[in-house]
C-alpha cells in the first residue's frame, strides 16, 4: 500500500497572506479524496515578561481589534514570518513593531499547528525577557493597546473566557506551567 499524503492538487487562490489549494490526498486506508487546504508561511508569537520573572511576572498583553472575531481580543504579540526569516528573528521583530519593546533574551517555548484540519500554519512560540521600551511601528491595519497584566490575572482571564485567542492562551499556560515553575 502506498504511503498517505498528497498525490496531486491545484492552487485555486494566491493572496498576500494565504493561498488555497485543492489537494488530492491518499489517506492511510489507501482511499483518495480531495481536501481544501489553506497554505500559510508560518508565524511567531512571543510572551513578553516585564521586569523579573518571579512568582507572578507581569506579561505585556495587547488588546487588538480582530475583524474575523468581530471584537477586540487579548493577545500576545505575533506575526507572519517574512521569507527567509528565522522564527526567533520574527518574534523579536513583532515584539518591537507591536509594542516598541526590544528583548535581551528570546527563548523558544514550542511550535504548534493552529488548526491542522484545514491549514498548514505553524506558530513558533517564544518567551522574551530583559525588555527595554522603545517606539512601536505598527502596520496600518493594526489597532491595539498595550495591557500589562500579572500572569496570575492572565491565567484567570483564560479560565473566565476573556482570553479567547488560542495561541495566547496556550503560550501563557505553557509558560506558566513549564517555564516559570
């Protein structure tokens, strides 16, 4: 039996951020079907810790308008990888562009697939420490405010459903559970 995977396909849309493919796929049982796949270049996101990373550090969240969600969401700084850019460099760039802060240290937490049922998008998650304030350089469609928040409060916000962005919730939970204990 042949290995599962792509056996053919057609690109039906190519945009500035994503592409959409109709892929012909061989499944593990040998059958073949068509899947709609959103192709994305990947992204990085960063948990910025202000001051020391003691028992209850302050996390620099952003509150950003998201059209797809039809509301403002609490998030950590994040953005698309530029061609040839390393995930760590992307995390540093997005931190500076969105918050104005630069970091003395950026350490990788882990890499996740966002929704592998229909997209190949991966987000590389980092934690940044040794932050130095500066000037933000946001894109024209980025409407956000900085919201410094104690980690304990951010975790409560996840529990209460106030933080609804998946990458943010997972990165904060991971940092709290595995990096700051």
